[in-house]
C-alpha cells in the first residue's frame, strides 16, 4: 500500500468534509485546519456552533464530527476502517500509513 503524507491525508479529508458541508458555514480554512459550523446556532460567545473539522497534528490528521453525540446512529454509517480509527465518539485519527478511501467519511 502506498504511503501518503500528512498533507495528502489532510487534503483528502478536507475535500470530503467540504463537499458534505454545503449547508454549513466555513469557520476556519487554513493550511492544516478546516472547520465548519452551524449557520443557525451559536456557541456561548457568539461564534457559529462547531459541527465538524479536520486538523493536522504532529504525527496524524484528526477528523472531528460532533453530530454523533446527538445522533449516535451516524456511526453505523461509517466505514469499518474509519470506525477502527475512532478515538472516543466523535474523533478519528489518520496516520500517513493509513490510506483514506473516499467513501469512508461521507454521510
């Protein structure tokens, strides 16, 4: 299996999240950090309520999906490969040695 870089892993996950976020607000779009929030709800200080994000860390790329806390059935729709990477309910970690299949994060 070919090894991918952190930046390639981030780009793949960012593209997947961006394609699924047409009804959300992009709150952060910087190298290594992409976040989307609710257009209707705000956090306690007035920012769009965080919904999902992708962030590059030192040795892995994190994928956060907060709706699974209120809709646990969403986890059932994740691919087996992504389920194995879950760290808690709403976060998964991907290292460069773990290729991402394009259908694994889509709802």
